[in-house]
C-alpha cells in the first residue's frame, strides 16, 4: 500500500487527523497496519540520495505487505517547514517516522518531544532522544574501494572530485579516496570543485568538464545527479557512480558506484516497532553491515585491479583495514595520524582538513 | 591552457549560456507586451520533460523539440487564461505556474528517470567545421544553439523594426492608448505570452536533450529565475540578454576552472558568487552609462488590463 501525499493535503487533512488522535495511541488492533512516514529533502526521482531512501521505503512495503502502510512527503525544505510536515505525520497516526536529511535534526527532536510514543529515525544527524535514533552510512569506506581502482586506472595521475558543500561528510570522502589512490599511485592529485548544491545536473556536468579540461581522467562526485558521469562517458574518461548504479548513463565510463542501501535497516527498524522492541540507538554502518555496497565493476576495470579492489573491500569488512590508518599528513605536511594509529569515529565525523594530495 | 582546451572551455560556456538565453529572450518579449510571467522555471521544466519524453518515445529529436516548445506554450496558455482573460494577479499566477510545472513535470517524467538518450547531433558544416579553433567554436553546435543566436537577432529586429513589434511595444508601454487606437491588447499579450512559453520550453529541451541529456526532476535548478533576472539587468534589450547570458555562463565556468586550478587562494564560496556579481555589475554599468537611453522597463509591466466595455 502506498499513499503519496502533498504537503497541501497534509494541511487540509491535519484537522481531521487531530480529531482521531485520541484513538491512535499505542497500536490498538493487530489487524490495523503500522503507519510508517518518510520525510525527504529532494524529489524521489533524483536518481540519487532521496531515490535511495525511497527504495528503502518500497522495500518495507514489499517485505511486510499489508502489515505496514507507508507515506512519504518529498521536497521538504530543511527548517521550519520540516517541523510542520513531521508534526503532521506524527499527529496523523504514523508510529515510525524516518526523516532523511541532516537539516531535519532539530525539527525531528522538537516533534519527538511532543509525541513521546512515536518512534523517530533521523538520518545523518548526531543527536538522539529516548524516541529518536540516528543512523548513517560509512560512505567513505566505498571511497576507499574507488580510490584503489582510481590509483590503477588513472593515466594522468589527476582525479577530479565534484563536491557539494565542504562539510565533514564530504571532506572525509575526499580524504578516504585520496589516501587509497595514493597508496597505489603516490603522486596522485585530487582536484576538488565545489558546486554549492547537492543537485544541479547542469552545473555538475560543467564542473566535470572543467576538471577534465584540467587533466583529470577519473571523475568522482559527492553530488546526486548522473551528469558528471555522463560527461565522463562523452569525453572518454572513467568515473564512479554516486548513491545508485549509474551504469545506464555511462556504460563504459563507470568503474563502479557507491550504493546507499537502506533496505535492511528500514526493514529491521520497522520489525522492531511491530515487535515492540524498538530502542533508541545511534548507528554508523558501512560495507560490513551492507548499508554501503559497491556496484558491479565496469569492463574498464582490469582483472588484477578488480582483485585488489575486492581485497580492499574485504579488508574493510573484516576490519583489517581502516580508511584513516596512519601515517597521515595533511595538505600542509603537518602529521595528523601517527604510524600505527587511526582516527576515531568522532574525529572522522568532525574532519575539517585535507590529506596530502588534495587540491581544494 | 592550450588552444584546444580553450576551445573546449568556450564550448562549455556556450552550452551553459544557451538555456538562459532562450528563456530570457522569451520572457523579454512577454514583458515588452506588459506582462510579467514568473512561471519561467515551470515552463522550462514542462519543456524539458516533454522534449525528453517525446524524443525517447519516438526517436525523433525534432519532434521532441517541437513538443517541448508546445508544452511550454501550453503552460503559458494556462497563465494567459488566468491573467489576461480572468484578470488574475500576474505575480501570484506566475509563481503558481512554477510550482505547478515542478509537480507536473515530475509526474509526467516519473517513468523517464534513469533512461538515457542520445544527445542532439552537432550540425557540422563540411569544410568549415574542421578549421582549427574557429571550426569547433562556430560551426559545430547542435541546432538549438544556432537557433538561440538567430532568435536574439530576430527578436531584436522584430521589436525595433517591424510594425508588429511596434504594436507589441505600444501595448506594453500604454495599454489604454493602444486599445483606444484600435489594437487588441489582450490578443497581442496572448501571443507574446505563448511565444515566451515556447521559448522557455526550448530552454528546457536544450537542458534535457543537449546540456545534460537526461531527465531528472527539477533539473532546471533555478535557471528560470536567473533568466528572469537577466531580462531586468539587460534593461529589456535582446543584445544585452545575449551578453548577460554568455557572461553569466562564462563566469560560472571560469570559476569552476579556478577552483580546479587550486582556487588561486580565493575561497570557493567567493568564487561561486562571481557569476552573479559580475553579471549584475556589468549590466548595471552598461545601463547606467552615457549611452543608455531610458531604463526601459515597459510602463505597463505587470498591470492588469480590462478592455473598457
């Protein structure tokens, strides 16, 4: 079952919903489906971030059938509007609500206070509450696999990296990629261009062209559209897909893609609510737990490189390899991590410096 | 930077400027007739999805482009009926048209997300296209790029030199005078609004078929608003719209290059502001110069007109 509801419907429907609130309470009848709400920052058709979360929502529906009913609200602006949308989901009988963007953190916490019986799951945030969990994926682990491949495949030794905003989430990806690439080819340079948007196909494509014109023959992105990879395909270089498998846009250019796979987590948390076992937690899952996966390797990845990439992936899964294991020097040559040490999760989550080899 | 790279950069600039040029030219004609249509973004999206869907479904890019223009015009027709016939507020209706366009295009395009399409073919001129530097810069674009340049000249000529153009301007400057000497103000404005919609549709088609050949929701990413601003900063002159669009496109691309080259010590955020700052500065300086003439906002811009009965 699926209901797509516009924000306007919510406004109109909220009065009616408020009237039935007294009956909602804890799940009264087992036959009544559990209502699960999703708040998205972008359109479900972005083929990137929001698309990935919506796949997770669909996975819940497929898994639980008639036991669960999901609702989503897309294109919700981060800020006061988000609070209104989340509140209306909570007041219209949704018992589990996923708010899937960093900027929904404070609105989620405020609404959670008003609805102590509703469970909230906030993506990529860092503040929990008795009824608010946070979850995030270690996308930077995928960057290690990409960097390993890039170090082998690049001829010019220059990789282009299209960034959205210089926040720790993006910076850790750039650093993880650069460290892995330089492990294979120590003179690799990573040129970063910021487009100041998560999603602007035209500008992302233009940034890719600019980077290629400056000698990059590997394209990485931390933005959501397939445009950079499409440019890579047209210009005959290689690159990595972001958030979803973008092979259809770049059948030759895509070496692999970092996939966000929320399905497992979403199904598990929904089951926890159904079984009344849900508890507040804070998780940061990666390749090991399957929240981050790699798309099938492209034809341009030679067999030996494929094996090395797989070895890197397996080492990350087993814990034998840490994405930020020392020795690491930053851009200015200052030692940041000593030999034998590695960065803690807290240090990674606050990363605001670039490793050697990054040009940003 | 080698000559070859410089040519590639110039090509990127042309590609970034073309959608802005189409949309701004269309809006210029609309505003010259005294109507303010803020729905450019929505009409561009309608054009982008129609152009893409038809091209993918029929395999004909020509048909796709025609349908994109029609889709834009159809959106504009809704605006026309509401504001010209029913005399609704133009600002509110235009904003509503954008919001409607975002939703409608997402709905229609849902089945086309993640579908690839062949980019528009480049029209090569035998002999000329192979010339060094000049060849790729002047003679190896797709049809829409040429059309946007022709449209600039054509609209300039139409507004300044033709009788119909003068009538359109008269309607925009003084609707009541134009009406009293026997011109059908509403009809002229309808035609202008439809033309503006078709141009926005072409802008959208250029995005989804040439600039980034794909359909993705809200892929215009605010270009409709930039086009609207360009019309004002160009003080309603087609030549300056061209200048503004290429300037904006050019500085956008150059700042991306500057970032890739290490940023020249300038923060990326400052570089990102440059296209906006440069375009506003240059067009304001031109508009304030001794050769400016009047500031040229059509006197009846945004005013409702009800024919006296």
